[in-house]
């Protein structure tokens, strides 16, 4: 199989010659934007020989708010971005350039956040820390829900354009804000879930192969049941943060393909996972054990989340080599 066939088969629970592997990390400094970012992605992809490329949205975390916020009611003033706004256009160009450079033997997925995450990351631009945003939500929920609907429209345009115009095979849709102690299940159902699903279901109109990432944000345990039925071809969750193994996750998420396996966060005792600490022999044996325990159907090996940008890429190649040995 070529890489594209392998990844699409894995996503769709069809036989593969070997289990595909993909890891990603945040680019910083001059490599976070523009042509330098495209070249950095290509260099990493080519040197590690990964089976697919997950394109990072570095440089675009801060949603471009077009309103001043001094009180909760002001969120009503937020307006959607136009389809060719630079914030959207530059992300589409990034994906288009990478798709063109890598060729047809690959799959490319682009990172798109759920609306509340864009609001969470960008709110400090308008003087709102996230705890203040949550307070606004409790004080005037309809105003903040208007903002989430507005951002959801923009995220939907972004997802459509990177798939339909730039040639991505799908999006890697990142949902957060489900950590324990943040929202009750009823609050999440009323305030978070609608905009989460608005953008995700829109992306699913344009690709059958979207990946949903249930983020173990800052190593905090999630209420995974909030997301259990979120529609996507594959699911990526924090196996170690949320204490849900690959096999248990396959059952929990209804038999969908799993993208997971490696701990990328610090654990509660300040230790890091085997991807950082193991010898070559230990890391490759761990990789083989994951595959043998789960089986090769419906599995893509990756991390709980992003890996440390300082990780030696040779360690990624060890995992790729071990996966291809079975």
C-alpha cells in the first residue's frame, strides 16, 4: 500500500499492510507562519517518513475579534469573518501549498478548533481571560452563544475551504472545554455542544474522513461521555490523561478508528511518557505491544496531543520502523 491507501483503510476499519503512524508538534518563531512554516512541515514529514501529515494552525490561534468587550452583553456585537478574510485565506494557502508539495501518496489533515476554543484562546485580545468568559456565559448566556454561533460560522467556512479548495483529506477537529469541574453536563449540553457540532457537522458535509480530537487540555481529565457521540470517522483522545485504553476506547466510541497510544503530557508525578524516556528497544517494544494488543484494524498510532517540539525526530522514526515490522 502507499501511505494514502494505508491511512484511508485504517480510518475506515479496512485491512492495512501495517499500522500508520502520525505525530505533530507546534512550530514557533519564524517557523510559525508563512513559507517558513510550510517548509518546516515538509522537512519534518520527510525526515520522519510519517504516514500522514497533520498540519498545525500555528499563527492562527488568536481569533480576530472585531468587537470591543467591556461587559457580557457586548458579545452580541461579534460578526462572522468574510470567506476570504486574511485569517481564513492564509490558512487555506498553507494547506494548499503543503498538499501540492507532498503529492498524491499521502493524506493531509488540517487542525480546526471548536468555536469555544477559538474564543478561549483569543479572548485575552479583548481583555477577557477565560474565567471572565465563563462568567459572561453564566451572566448573559445568549450573548456569548451569539459569539459562539458567529465563530462557528467562520470555523465552518475554514473547514470547507481547506477541504474543498486546498485539497485536505479532512480536518483534525479539536474540541476542549470538557474538563471536569468546568461545566456540568447540562451546562455543556446547552452552552458548548451546539457550536461544537455546528462546525463539526459542517466539516462532515465535505469529507467523510475527519478526525475528532478530544483534548486533554493542560493534562486535565475530561468528561469523555460529553463527546461520546460526536460524529467523526476517527477519534483521538488522551489515553493516559483520561485513563481510557485503546481497547476500551474502541468500545466506548462505538468501534470507530482510534488515533492514540502515546503519552505526550507530563503525568501527575512529573514524569514523561516512554516516547521521551524509553530506549530504542523499549520504545519499539511498546509500539509492537500496542499493535498486538489492539490488532491492526482501525488503529493509527499517535500521541495524546502534540509532542514536545524539542523531541529528537529519531525517536519518531523508531516508532515508524517498529509499526512497519508487523
